[in-house]
């Protein structure tokens, strides 16, 4: 589900501009009074509140201060949209604990970047409720994930060492059979590729453990899971987030994430065969209909087959702004009914029983979350 950003501002032009900048990424809700915002927050808590210079007939500074004290809005980050630089207003806001101020004219891209940063920071603060070893796995994996994105943006090859360390923390959580709370907590994160990759990494590490592979190998396959879609970081964002059907050319470009992922992995230095297989073969299908190489049957070993199952399962059960996730059970049913011949249907029930043993109760497998 999309996160909601609430806007409180009398000025129609500002409201329109802010809405225009944000609505591709967030659900935007405009309010004319604090009461209306608080009422709406009881139904759907906004992830961010933007407050302009005047709200109704009250100064925005006073409104922002009151929202910050309102118990139903505690913890929601607030951005004050100022008409001009004003030291007095800045001091008043700082005293009320509101540190983020943007001065008009507002740059759309900057606003979007600010919103993303504040919302993400708030989500990650929620991780503090987890036991230390679970929190460690999340903090370390998001740090390396962001680090990989930064390295690629700067034309540098990421290093495998820190990725393996972060995945070792994840494997420790797997060993304690404590994956449920961790996976629950990351569901609301707004970096969808991270969430997808983390779920994939956790599930493939579980699989490795269940077939008796030792910890170092569990860590390796977890690295493969975390990096399996690293090639997606080279695909333009508008394509990754496109909600309409892709054109054949766009589809080809999307598929290229597998080969660019493998190239990036090679540039990162030596890696195990398992990691290479996960990156290169998670879209291959047993009947040869997959990509990029159209491998089939015996050309795909158990790890490649499990990677394909996990990728489809995660895709069907991941939360995305434009679709309702399937419950794990509905996903298993759909895979068994519509992907026979493509996926290994002997491994599929094994994966389901691993999830039942380590992650979900029977009831949770039936519920979409
Ligand atoms: Fe992929
Ligand atoms: Fe994937």
C-alpha cells in the first residue's frame, strides 16, 4: 500500500504543486484544518505531514506545534513549508521540535527526496522494538543495500565483505527460528527492492539450512538472495515502478537486469558458484521458457529451481503500491496451478513446509498481510 502524505495549507497553488510532486510516489491527502487531519489519522495514519504558512485562519507555525503534541500524530515527521526565510519562525519551530523547513520556491525533486528520507528514517526507528540480533540484521542489510546503490551510482564496484557480514547477521536470525517478526517489520519499508531482496535472502537461507548446508554456505546463498536483483539498480526507476504494461522494448530492458547483475557480481571480485547461480538463473524455468538463456530441465540444479520458486513467491506476496499481495497459501496455489512445468513442483511443497516450520503458523499462511 502507498504511504500517505498529508498537506495542510490554505494556498491552493502550493497545495497543487506539493500534490503534483508527491502523487506519483505517495497517496496525498489535503486538509483545511488540524481537526480534519486528526480525524483522518485515526483511519489512516499519514507517514509525513506538510504544513504551510496559514491553515484555516491559524498561523501554520501554531498548527505544526499542535500537531506535534497531538497524541494521534506522535512520531509523524513534519515539514514546514515557509513562504520566505524567517529566523523567528525557524526558532519557534525548533523549540517545538520541528527541524525540517523548506522555503519556497519548492523544488519538486528535493521535496520528494526529503519526504523519502524522513519517511524511511521513521520506519527504521520502528526497528528499535526488535530484539538486538534481529535489529542488527535489518540495520546491517539496509546499510549494505544502500551502500551498493551508492557505489553503483558512483561507478564503483561494491565490496563483498560487508555484504557477507550483514548476511551472516541474517543467517543468525534464521538459526534462531525468529524470522517472523523481522519479516513483519520490513514489510512497511518504502524501498521495495530492498524488501523483496531481503525476503528472498531470508527464504533462500532457510532453504539452505533445511537441507543441512553449513553456516558459511547459508551466508553465501543469503548474499545471492540479497543481490539477486542488483542488476535492477541499473534500470531507470520509471521503468521499475511502471504500473502499466511494459512495451516489448521495455520488457527486454527489464530482463537485462539478470545479465547486468551477473556482470556487476563479477566486478565485485571472486564469488561462490551458488551466488552466481542465484543471480544468473532465478528467472530460468524448467520448460525452457525463462530468461536470459532459456535453460531447461537438468540444466537447472536444485538451488536454481529453489531460487525461481522463491522469486515468484516473493513477487506474488510482496506489498507494492499498485497491487494487493496474495496470502502465502494463495500464492502456493497459484504457482501449483498455473506454473506446472515451469517450477519444480516437488520442491514447492517442501518450501511451504519450511515456511510453516520457521516463519508462519498455518493460519498466517492463509492471511495476506
Ligand atoms: Fe530478477
Ligand atoms: Fe526478484
